[in-house]
C-alpha cells in the first residue's frame, strides 16, 4: 500500500472512531457531532483522492454530496451529469454505427 493511501486510511479510521465515540455518548453534543462528522467527511474525501491519484480509479466517495450545496443545486448538477453521459453514449453509438456502415475499401 502506498504511504499516502495508508496515511489517509489511518486518518479516516481515526475520524470514524472519534465519530462513533461522539455519537455513542449520552447526551450527544450537537457541536461535537458536527465537528466529528466534518472530520469524517474530510478524511473520506482525502482517502478517495489518494486512491484515485494512485490507481486512476474514480473515488469511491464521489457520490457524497457537499453539505454546502442546496438540494436545487445538487439536482441541477445531477441532471447536467446525466445529460452529458447520455450525449457521450449517443456520440459513441453514432460513431460505431458510422464505422460499421462505411464499406471497407477494396483492393484494385
């Protein structure tokens, strides 16, 4: 395991452990809960980025919504992403159809 991934994983585990402690306490302090949740989120994003940088695979936490974005913005961004994916899929299909419809050159 790379050093950066290992360090990010260690931070994520620590953040999750602290989050579990805070959420398991009675009564749960809203301030401590928010702080622990933010640390888990930051650690998860850092871990995902380290894995993505090292492996080239998309972050496994890419679907985590940014809490600073409101629902309308998230819906708009999701619709835009879906539209782009459909456009790319259509482009690939059109190009593969065109390639197969074009007759192969004949030797003369």
